C-alpha cells in the first residue's frame, strides 16, 4: 500500500499542476465515494454468501437503521472536507513537501486516540510526536521548489489546506474506529453506511462549490485517464484504510508513511524538477525517524506486573 499512497500523491499532483484543462475536484471526490460504495456492496455480497442473506443484511443494517446512517454521516462529512483539502494542498505544494507535512496527522490522531478512546501513549511515542513536528517545521522553513510546474501556486494556502486535512484525518479516523469496534456489525456494512452518507454530503458540496460552472461545462469536464487513475487509487486507499482501522488501529496507518515519503521525493525530483534544500532533507530524515520510533511495539508490562503482585502476596503470606 506504500506504492498506492505514493502513486496517488504523485498522480494527483500531476493532474492539479499540468497544463491541461483543470477538472472539478469536488466531482472527483464524489465519484470516489460512489466507487467505494460499489466495491463495498460487492464485497459484502461475497461475504454473506447468498442473495437472501445479502438482502437481509442491507435491509436490517442500512435501510432499516436511519440512526446508524446518521451516526456515520459525521465521518462522511469530515472525510469529504479532508479529501477536498488534499486536492487544494496538492495544487499548491509539491508532492514530497505535501507527503512530509501530512504526517502531522500522526500526532493529531494520537491526541484524538487519547481523548476519544482513553488510550495512553508511551514516552517514546510522545518524543516521536515532537520530533515529527520539528521535522515538518524544517521542511516548511525553506520549502523545496519545483521547476517544472505549469501553474501558479500559493504555498501558504497549501499549508493551510494540509492543516485542515490533518485535523479532519485525526478526528474522522478515530471516530470511525470507535464506531467499528463498539459493535459486531460487519466492516463492509459500516462502509456502505458511511459511503451512502458520503455521496449525499459530496453532492451537496459539488452543488454549493461548483454548481454553476458544472452546469455550464459538465460534470466530467477536464477528466483524463490520469484523473480516473487518481480516483481509482483514492478508492482503493479508502477501503484499505478502513480494513487497517478495523483490525489494528489508526496509528498503524502511519507505518508505511516513511517509504511513501521517499518514493514521492524521488518521483518529484524526476517529474517536477524538485530542488531539494538542506532543511528539507534534514526535516524529511527527522520525520522518517520519528515515524519509525512511533511505530515500535510497546512493552507489554502486564505479565511483569502480575509477577510482582504474586511475589508480594507470597512474601506477605510468609
């Protein structure tokens, strides 16, 4: 999935900065939600094993559960904002700079995990959080410049978009994890509930943001094979993320980030003429190290504590 993350970033960057007609990012986000819904429906149908059980599952958990749909509309709205901010950020920042700065989602997710799921972080993880913030600061101090970009960019706007995307990623990811792990409902049922809400939310966004221009130019204005490739990667990445959240946790999503950063940097140098500065290189190295430390397994102290308790009991008995 590292390759998917890097390819998505590079492809999206290309489609937002090339000299071709610029498509509407809001429509791309909407289509992504539709594809994720269709894929989830197909996987659920295979999981249930028969048409009857499939219809029953949809009727009971989707059509007959308006409260659950409303509950999943929260991350749908937040994810919609996040995805649109990703398009805006990559229209104004190089892919490598974006990939590094976007790792601020890790401390944001960690904070949401502590507050919403009542978990604790080790000292090493907290140190890693501050290391990551320092690395991102270095990357943004003197941003690396791309020399082969065809459109005017606003780095400040791009960084602001990333900041919003990071906050959305942390909250929505932990919220969705809490919903997934608070019941035995199938992951794919939850995905269907969320993507149904997501389609409604993104359609509203399409109308409010680009409604007049879309009416004039068409829903698929500016679409190329590269745009459809970006949408496909976003759809696959979204489904993968939900699987990771279900069976591990949101922190695990950051494990492949370092490799994605390296691949994005190499591609940016080759495709966009990225000129790497010393501060960018040092900041990127610091971010990769912090991600590695953050992902190290925590020591299981349960057995140690139990052993100490048993020893104390035997001592008191004597």
